[in-house]
C-alpha cells in the first residue's frame, strides 16, 4: 500500500479494499520501523491519527467525503497544530503546544486527511541540509550518510522513504524544491499569496510560502487544491479564484515554449547534473515543446539579495521570542535584560543567531539604505528579468540545485557554500512566482531534480508539464532499496 498514489489509495478506500484505519496503522508501522534511522519525525500523533482515521472510515462507509478523505499525511513542524508540540526545529519552541491550527492544517483536516505527526526541519526553516535542527540532522533515504536537503528535509525524507504518502513543506528560498531534488520527490512552491501563511511560523514573511511535497505531480495537484485559496487571516493572501488543478494535467504540450536560462548552466553547476537536465529537456522536446535559451541577467545577484532580505525579515519576526510569552525561558533571570539575552542566547541555535545578527545589522540606522533598500531594488530587477522572460516563454527550466546531496557535516562549517545550494531556487521566491522540482534522474545513485518555474498563478501549467513528463519517465517511481 505504501507505494500507491493518493488516487490509488483513495480508490482502495472507496472500494473497501482496506480501511483508513488499516492504512493509518500501516504507515504508523513504517514510521516505527524506519523513522528513527532517518530522524525525520519530531512528533508522532498516533492516537489522534487513529481517531481521525476511524472518523474518515465512517464517512467513506456512508459514501461521503472526497478524494483526500482517510489519506494519511504529515506536516512540517513549522505549522501550528492545536494540542501538539509545534517546535519549528528549535529549542526555543521545544515546550510550545499550539493553542490553534494553521489554516493549512485546518484545510487538510477538513478535506478528511489523517495527520500522522510533525516532521523535522532546519531550525526556523533556516538551512539547506536539515542539520540545524535542535532535534538533530535528518538523513537522506538514498544514502543515510548524506543530507536530505533543507529546510523541509524531514518532509522530503519521509515521502521518499514512503513513510507518508504526502507531506507539507515551506519554501522561503528553496526549502520545498531543494530537498525534493535531493530526495527524489516532487515539490511545489506556489505563487506568493496563493496559500495562507496563517499559523505558519514566520521566517521571512515576504518570501515564505507553503506547498505540497508528494510522490508525483498528480498528487501535488490534489493537495494544492485543498491548500490554496483566500484566507482573511493572512493579509497577503490573494483573492484570485482557485482553478481545478487536476483538470489540465493531461493537456498536450505541443508548442509549449520552454526557456533555459544560460545563468542556470554556469560553471557552478555539477557537469553530471547538467547532463541529467539535458536529457530531461530532450524529453520535453519529444513531447512537442519548443526549447530556447534565454537570459536572466541579474540572477547572480539573487543569493546576496536574499541574504539581506531574508535575515532582515527574520530578525524582526524572531524578536517575539523573548522568553516572556511563550517558548524557552532561561533559569533564574537576574533582571529583564538578563531574561531576554539568556533566553534568546540559550534558546536559538548558531545559524538562527547568525541570521538575526546579519538582519539587525542590515536594518540598523546608517546601513538601511546601503543594504536593505539596495536589496529591495535588486529584488525588483530580478522580478523584471522573469517578467521579460515570460513574454518569450511559458515555462523556465533548469536544475533545482547545483549538485546532488552531499555528506552530513560536509558543509556544516561553511555557511557560504551552503547558501549557494539555493542559487537556482531563490529567484522564484524573490519574484513571488511558482516553481516546482520533479525527479529527473540520478548521478551515482543520488537523485537529481528538474526545476520548472512559471509565471504568477501558473501552478496548473507547471503541474501539467510535470505530469506529462512523469507519464513518459519513471524517476518519480523509484524508491530507495532499503525502503521499497
Ligand atoms: N536554504 C535557504 C535558507 O537557509 C532557504 C530556506 C527556506 O526556503 N526556508 O534560508
């Protein structure tokens, strides 16, 4: 059962081949068997999952419920889940039991999905390897000495190892797509504002966006359908109507214009990864697409721009963790200043502190214009590059990441090299456009992701392009031998 797609599982539930309770127990068993080795779960919500599964079974027996009713899933631990620990991968929130649900949690719950637990992640979603978590590093199921990518590494590892059929993730600079690429799964970052950020612990509010992490594009369409939509609780939520994402999955790709930005194939790209991407692009040519080279001239500025904007916003967002209202509080504070400084000093890890310091510096009087304002101006140029590109092409393609997964610890002491993992993904966040990663092959047994970037609200088109590709390839069906 664990190798079936949502559509297959849903058909099995409706036909009475198995119940949601059986399905849930089956996945909980797999989590018990493999979860620890991968370190991908922070919380397992066994009891609540069984209650939800039984409720789903009652609905299914009455012929009620939808395609997601009774399907197990898990959330990245950045989403507030009522009554459960919501740690965001940090000691700061290790003792935090959320009093409410994130909108995304409510949406998937009302669709009848069964939440099995909360997934490990980089601390406050800052990282590209899932090594900054207070709960320890997550391991990549394709090679357990390697990282799963980050920050949604627990989500990617759990889906790749088939411990859950689907998971949620969040993407501020690549955290859905890069781990999806490293673990050989499908991940979609929607248009900024398409999915509610309410109850999703904020990292960099103008960049953060939640999305599905699944086995394939068909499943991603179903999950996005349930997640997308206006939310009055999120002031940046968009009111545009949500289309039927599954309806266009099989559209013909003849005449689809695909742009390959030459900046995505520069000297920073591993040559073996480049070959895999070339073969994938060739598949699209066979499917009728027209391929042309394009240029995104300001792309090399995306990493430096991001590392001003994201830390600046994070330094403001994380000021709420002060040891007073919730989260970690130091022991025996001498006075208020001691309470603030020791609670934050002891509660945050090294990467989070580094970001807060960079951000506070970039925002400080005298430096604001030179750094933050400048970064916002460059951000605009990067958006303009995409805008111009989409006058010529429908979809932009390239590698999701410059390399395949790397060894645990290999880049842990080299933040700059770690930051470059997101060189091809950050642009979409700065511009607010949708992008996804689909499995496209392997280099020395390690998965490679193909990135598809689209114009605002083109999620349907991206899913269509991904689905057609997945019909003629089987990379997304490969499972790491130990977890088959
Ligand atoms: N790896 C990037 C960072 O460390 C992106 C993280 C993310 O998308 N949440 O900030």
